[in-house]
């Protein structure tokens, strides 16, 4: 894509944002928030269409109106746009993001729950907020690794914020008998219809000390991106559920889905395999999930 083409697309995106931001804010302040839920989804879809990000979904997503805590891997800033374009939902993010130019504004409009990791007791407060949303039938996305990666390796999932599911149960504030933990894998599989190579992955994955501006420039110039979103088999979280065990099951499900998606294999039926693999997978910190010879050079 030429620089003129990129600028033209950004102008169109900014114009659409200008059209919806007023109704969005009014819906949050004076309405029931339903319109505010769908407007960010529409905005994300416009971005994906303008910049040719092609998303394929498979698996078992939650039903409309069913609350779920989504435990996903994290590869890039683009993850937020992709997931936000699927359906109304909100995210959990570190408090520093709230102060970032542009990105912080978008995060607040998405009703992001911010957590201050340096403040003692922050986890309990955030868990209570998430629990209220789950009890209200909302989807809340938690990037359970706590950081981004290269899309090939999966870091251990952190279980502390998974305790938010307990707040939505009868013994917490929500009064539900169970809540859905939803594993979700984001697999970046190709560019312009061709398999994505390891050399190309740093142009899509945003991790480590990469600067954002050059990364955005590469994203705009290098062409269409193919992405597979895999909804794993749901995990029922009940009053007696061990959050660490449930988190390990979700991690194993995402790990297997990534392996299959990157290798081009069918990605259905990860629930049983995840339960069997949870014990042995969680000790393999940072294991490479790519299949030998697949998308490698």
C-alpha cells in the first residue's frame, strides 16, 4: 500500500470515528449502553476492512447475552481491533494504557477495565468490576499471558484475574451458579494469501521493546493479513472450581489450537485434549507452538 493510500484510509477511518463518538458517549452516559457496545465493534470492522485484515472464526463462541471471561493469547495491538470487531466486549489492561495518546482514548471508549499492578489490592478491586460485568451477561477479554509474544510461543497463563469469575457466582456478587471461561487462540497464519514466515512475524507481532510507529508503518505498507480466531471448548467455573486448574486447562486449549491453526490442521475439539494436556503443558514455559517446517524459513 502506498503512503497516499494509507493516508486516505486513515482519513476515512477518522471520519467514521467522528460520526460515532458523539452517540457513543451519549449512550454511555444517558442510555443503557447497548449502542455504546456496538459502535466500537462497527469502528473496528471498518478498520479491518480498510486495511485488509481477513479474519476466519471457528470453534464454540458464547451465545449472545451469555457472560464469559475470555482467556486469550496476545500477539499484537491488532488483537484488540480483531476481537473488538467480532462482537461487543471489553478488555482488561494495565493502567498505563489509559494515559497513552489516542490508544488510551480508544481503550476508555471500549470500556476497558484498567488494573494498576503496582497498587496493593488492585486485583481484588478489578475482580469485583469484572464479576459485575460477567453477571450482567457481558464478554470480558483477558490476555492471560500478561504480555505480547511473537505468535509462535505461548507464555504461562496468569490465574490471578481468573478469580474474577468467582465474583459473578452465587457466593460472590453476581448470583450465578456458574460462569463460562472461554479459551481463545489468535493465530496469524498468512499475508496476501501466502503462509507467514518467521522472518515476517516481527512485522505483525508487537512485543519486547519494539517501537510502535515503525511497526504501524510496516503494517500499513506490507499488505493483507490472514488471521484465524479459534474459540476453544468452554470451561465451567463453579464455586468449587480451582482457578489455577481452570487456567491451566484454558492455556492447554489455546496452545493446542495455535499448533493446529499454524499447521493448517482442523481446530475443533480441543476441550478433551486440553484437559488431558493441562498438567504437562503448564510447566513448559514459553514452549514453541509452531509445527516443524510450518511457516518457517
